[in-house]
């Protein structure tokens, strides 16, 4: 099945989707627990990258999944993995939480 959403989206588009379509999108944070303890995006579901394969059955197939990590590398791998495993509506948040902190929440703790 061909994906009907972009492979990557900006943090600004992510924020717009969360603000206007919160019932249709799910933000997933694939960073490690230690990273999430430093900073997090409100409302994001935390599923560390290594746990994604075991969580496939718990992910909503009817929502647009927005995947983020620190800079976007790990989340891009997870995005591709999910697309390869039957989730066509998955997008990587380009730049991750670091770009989010820079552009959306300038007061957010960074590392």
C-alpha cells in the first residue's frame, strides 16, 4: 500500500496537526527514558525505539503516527520500519525534539 502522507514533516507542521487534528494523529517519542526525563513534548506517547516491534499490535492503524526522537535519525528508522510493517500513515518529525525546542518551545530544556 502506498503511503498517503509524507515520509517527513517539519516541527511546525507537527504542531499544526497536534493543534487541529489531535483526534487523528498520535505523536510517538522513541527516545530512551533518560532522554525523556530531560525534556518531552506534552501529549507524546513514549515508546523507546527497541520496544516498537513488540508494540505493533497496540498502535492505532487509523491514526497518522508522528514519530520523533532527538534529531530525527532514530525516528526515521522507526518510520520506515512501521511503513514496512503495514502502517502507511507514518511520518518522521524532521529535526526531532531538538528542532522542536528551537522553533516551537524555546524555553524547553535541551541536551
